[in-house]
C-alpha cells in the first residue's frame, strides 16, 4: 500500500466579494481535484486542537499524525532541526524573520509593511544574518541562516515565557502593541530596535531599494520553543516516510520524525515554485523506496497572508494541473493499492491575512473505490454539506493509514 498526503497550505478561505461571494477553492478550475473528490470521501476535519494557536506548525503536526498537545514544543525548534542546529536541553530557539517596516522615527510607531521583506532571496539574507551575528551575537545568543526570510535565533541557558506575535498576523498594523514582552521581552525588543539601525542602510538593502524591492530593514523574533522529541515515523506507523517541502518548518518535522527529507531544486514556497518537479520527486520516492510521502506546498498560504486573491486561485489551479493529475497517473502505473489524502492544514483567509482555526475540507481517496462520495466539487461548502466531520484530526489520520 502507498500513502500520499497532498497538503495545500492555507488553501481554505472565506467567501470573497471579489469572487462573487465564493472562496478561491470554489472558483478555481481544478478538474483533477474534483474528480478525486467524486471518487473519494469529502468531509471536514479540525486540525488545530482547542486552546492552541492555528499555526502551520500545530496544524501540520496534526495532519502528519502527531498530536500537537503531546508533541508540540514550539515552532522555531522544528525549523532549527532543518537548518542543522543541535539544540541543547536548555536552549530556546526563536524564529527570526527578516521584515520590512515603515520609516517612522520611533520603532514602536512603525508598521509591518511586509513580513517577508519582499520574499528576499537566501543569498542576500545570508549576508544580512551573518552581519547581525557579528554585531549582535553574544556568548548566549546566536543567529543562524535559514531560507529566504525565515531564520533562527538561539538563546542558550534560557527558558520559555516570552510573549511573541507572528509578523504575518500583523500585516499593515502598527507594531507597538505587538512587541515581545514577558521574560526576555526587553532584551528581544532591544535586539529588534538595534537590528533596524544596523540594517536600514546596509549595502544589500540600499541595492534592493535601488532595484525597486522592499528592504529587509529589521528582524522580527517570534515562535519560541525547546528541543522537540517526535516519535520515529516508521516505528509509529510502520511506514517508510518522506517529506517534500520548500520550508524549514516541514523539513524540521520530517527530520525530527526520522523521515527522509527530499530536496527539490527550484522549490520556493511561493506560486513560482516548481510544482511539477515536486510531484515528480514524490512519485519517484513512492515508486522506489517509500511507502508514504507528505507533499507540502506553501503557495496558497503565502498568497493568503498577502491578501492576493488572484494568485491564491492560481496556486490551487497549479496544484491541480501540475501535481494531482500527474501523481494519480503515476500511482496507477506503480500498480500497488494506494490512498491519497488531500487537504489544507488550516484556512488562511485573504481578507484577514492570517491563519484561523476553522475546520478544513479534506478528500480521502482509496484506489479500491470503497469510499466514493459522489460530491461534485472540492470546496468548503460542499465539505460542510457532506455531514462528515472529524473533531480530532488523529481520527482521520488513523482512518487514512490504519483502516483495514
């Protein structure tokens, strides 16, 4: 048996006036996904347990079969695993975004213009992070380069207890009310203020401004946590698993679960990503030595955070045309029974530009045809109308992997 998870991060949404009061999933042209829907089971599932924040960390742990209330220790430690940071038991990892802030004189009066600094490239970002390490690094605090705007800061001999806000939750808002507070709040705020002074006229940023790009003129720290301890995926499920993603968070979950992490050239985490290459690598892994592949695509989530309705629809259509149809054909060619679970991890409504914890629509397809629902379209409304609902994502994953 082969198992494939096709995870369209943030695909779910709310009805939008710009789309005739429909969602991106409802208007997207996606014949392959809709066929999968007709021939599989359509329903709703809650991926974010009550009392937990609707982050991609929590939600993807759920979809991968790791109950967040048991395994979640923070977002940044998972990304640290991907970067290759060996966290000590008393280290606290914190996500370090390169962001674009407005130019008011007082730091607290600035606005979060862009949580991704114009999706800055990794080569430019590395220069800036290494520069900050030379200027701000201390014996108990270090900066590590990740991918694009996503990086990591580690505090040694430290404790959790600082209150942080994700920068993508405060797009277009004045940052003063969202600055870190609590245990290390003063120290972290001082680092962020100092980073603005150091970065605003750095040659990399002056060049970006000259090219009409947004400068990475500050860091924004958030997502603290300690060293995670995930169960070995093969021990937990009896399957040889692999993860394909462009983002460190998912790679870190894969490494923490001792899964194979497959690197795909030109995988960017945006709608520019090479969807077809990710699909090919997934199919090759299933054909060669893997029983299970978790194929994560970030594009729709990024568009949701930016309020970019047009490209969110485009992202969904590219997943349909370049991923779903191809993978189904390849799985048919392999000749083994297989199952596909297609779903988002959480909604990222374009109108809100942040995550919400609402249940998400899923398709569970079995190649033996035993669970055909006949539902015509894959979207939020049709999933609600199905009457099928899992309040705990672990129940759906158990059905996906262990049924029969």
